[in-house]
C-alpha cells in the first residue's frame, strides 16, 4: 500500500464509500469464499462504477486490515494527504476555524474527532507527529469519509505551530480541568482553534501555556471527564452555534 492509499473495511463502511465517493476507490478486495447476497450487492455496486475487484483469502484480508473485523471486504481508497504547508491554507480563509488534537492516541477517538470536525465545518485538523496516532484503517473507517475532505496537518513541533497561529491572529482555546471559564461563556465567533488534550492526561504543559484562553465543560455527575471525541463535539458545535447566532 502506498503512502497515498488507505484502506476501509466492513460492509457498512465500504458500501457508504461506494455510494458517496466511488471515484476515490482504487480497487475492492473481497473474500473469495463469500458468495452471499450482501457481498453480491457490494460487487454489483462496484461493477457499476467500473471499480477493479480482486479476490483474496480471508487470511490475506486480515493481514491488510490488521484484525479480523473486515467482514471479508476491503476497499483501497485514495487517501487524503498531509498538506505540506498550513500557512498556505490559512491564507485562503477569512476566519479560520481549526481543531488541534494534542496527542490523541486511540484511533477510534481520532476518527470520531475527524468526523465531528468535518460535520462542524472545521477548516483543518492539526496533530503532532510524535505521541499521537496517525491515519490508520480504523481511523479512516470511523471518520466515515472525513479523511478525504478535511485537511489534516501533522506537525513536528506543535508549540511552534501554536505560536504561528497566534501570530496570525487566531485565538487558541484550550480545554482544561484547571480552567475557570465555561466553554459556553467564551467568545468563539472569530478566527479560532479549539485545542484538545490526549486521553487521560489532557493538554501537555507547553501546549496549555501557549493557549490564549482555557475553557472547561461543567461536569454534573461523578465521572471526572468526558471522552475526548465527545468533548470535541461539544466545543466545536458551541462555536458553530455562536457563529450562526452572530450572523442573525
């Protein structure tokens, strides 16, 4: 698999890609021993779009997917590439709306964050190269197409990138349990980046120090914190709500 390819697997995920982004699928790899109606539906849809179909063994499919949950079908898709220059993208946006993920390591969480970011209209997602998960088959599957449309920037030095964003007039709102300001009270209407920490540990010290404002989500129950993808959704869509309200 080349660097510009990714894989998605499972009937639901592959069928969704066939329906929405057939031009992104380079080939379909299926279990040669599956001949049921569900598989035939996938094959017929792929044939309608003239997508190359390859038959393989379940063992080989498991090796490609890195586990056995592929259901006998894998699609090789054109992956969204890491954009080389974040500043070029920022030059095209009047009020950039960004998501920064400081060390999210669970692929399900990253995929969910990317999906939510795409739904909220985020212009780009920024992740560090080290101590964070990158684009994996699980991330692509959970993201449900977001990896093909929402630019993802993997940066070597996150603190330096945050300083660059601030120099360009982008406000950095970091989520932290130490914050005194509620997320719903912060002004999230301008050029901004929501900065989320990793699972369990939250924001790293240097990341937190580079944020302009720290915000928190009030917790009413006994759990100490929310899953990072849930917290990301809450903060991003509060920004969306405020932006829409500001236009009225």
